[in-house]
C-alpha cells in the first residue's frame, strides 16, 4: 500500500454517505486522522496526504478540483478498500445486469462452500467488507476469501491502481452521459477496469447448457450468464456447482419482476432500467404486446435510438416525469404516447386500456430522482398502484 509511511496521517473523505463513512472508519482504524466532508462543507487543503472520493462526487466537483490543485492524491473508496483487502477480488462491470451477475456469482460460491461476499456498487462498500472481515478474525471466525465486487464507472474515475484477480465487462451501452459527458469517456472507464485486472474472463457458449431454463436463458441476458459462469469457473467451481447456481438463482427486485396478474394482464416492474438500452431490453424480454410506462430524469442519450423497439412491440407509451415531453417528441410518430405526469396516473390509464394477454411494463429508461428517492421506491409504487382497484 503506497500510503504506509509514518508521515501520511491526515486524510479527507469526500461525501458522508455509506461509502464515505466506510472509508473514514477504515482510515481511522489504520491510525489516520480522517475528516469527512458533507454537502456544502468547504474544502481548504491543509497538509492532507490523501483524499478519498465517494462515488457520488464527480471529477469536476470543487472538492476534487481543490485536491488536485494542491497536489493531493485522490482515490476512490473502492481503491482504498482494495488496498486493504486480504482475499481475492472478482470484479463485474458493464452497463446492464451487474448486480444480478454479482448476486449469482456470490450465491454460487457460497452454495459451493466458498466464503464469499457481494459488495461495491452492489450495496456494501468494499471498505466496510474489509472492516467486517477484520472483526470476524478478531472474533475467531473465518473471513470471506472472495469479494465479488460490482464496479461502476463512477468508482473507476478515481481508481488508477485497482487490480482485481479476475474481471468481466458484461456489455457497453450508452449511460451516465450526464455525469461523464460522452459515451467515449464512459466506455473508457469501463475498459480501464479490464486493463488493470490480472485476468479478464470472456463469454463462452460452452456454458449455455448450464443456463437452460434459468433467468439468464434468453437472448438479452445470455452473455451475462456466460460471463458469470466464467467467473465461477475461475474461482474453482465445477460444472455441477455452476449449474446449481443458475437453477437456484432468485432475481433481484425491480428487474423484470412480475408484481401482479389481474384479469389476464401482467404487471412487470423493471424500474432498474434507467437507461434507454435497458428499456429496449425490457420490452424485448416482456414478449407479446406491451403497454410501456416510461420517463423520469433523462440521462442524456437520444431517445430516438430505440424507435425500432417501440414500433414493433409497444401498443402505447404512458409517459411520466421530467423527461416525458422529450420522449414524446421523439416517439409520437411511431407509437401512441400519453403524457401522464405521474406514475399513479400512468398505471391507472394503462389499466383502463390493457387487454387480456398484454403486459403493462414499467421500464422507464431514465433515472428516478425527479419524483422518487431511488428506482426501488419507484418500483414499489408501481406494484402498489398495479394492485389497487381501478377507480
């Protein structure tokens, strides 16, 4: 670890969320003085040897600019955790499906008797996992050996020394243009992870037989399943153990989740689909005729790029949130669009229109923060409205 010298004792952590607090706790356990900045706190560098950035603090934030101007090294919470992790790391990145692959791999390892933990952008920061592992050892317990880490482009902005034992990139689509400015920058951050990995696994259709009948046994998710299998093989699982992982897999909430079936109409929550490419994948996976609820806070990509999907599969689009007018302008010539403003109105309207055999699909193609605290809250609201009696 490059910072292991006696004169490096002062650090600043940018952001007081779960990642920032985990980083601060780890630094303090190592004997550092760690100050955590939150929201409108000012940062005036004063001899710090290290700045740790939470994922939510972008490169162009004044905090980061001040650190760079002062010549202070800025690293991600992920990087700090990796420097201190004593086990092995399997890293998963990509535009769609990261969390599901991380869950599948971790579940598979645990079921096969390997000690593994899912972390990173998946939920628990890697720094917290390091602390928990040390606590387990202190209590006489066996710590995890494998950290299965979901890695976002936000984390990779300040991760220049991250070298997982194996890594997989599931797919590269357009996403987070509001943060990164261009698709080229976004894709470069994904490839940066691969360039630093000790091993990069690739999809192999030899694994297809192990996916049969599983959540991943379709055109959209098959490559993700193949890469998950490759990661499990890297960690030492045999074909029987990998096949069992696919067979027993329980999908995460808000990913093509059937929440109700009423009068022959299916209501599917795909609220995690916050990009347009994810929206298109959701429509294809739904099958049959779809009544699509879309909209929210757009991420910057051109909504016209998925017209092909809408005109072939969607009966009508019910639009909500900040992006509703933009999406309507792009799509109204190929599919009927209704401006609903709110999710409650959109579900009510779709209910009135839907016929037996159709699917009402919430696959927004946009972030949730204009109307909800996160995509999970949006999905929960959709399920509640779907189950309500029509007024």
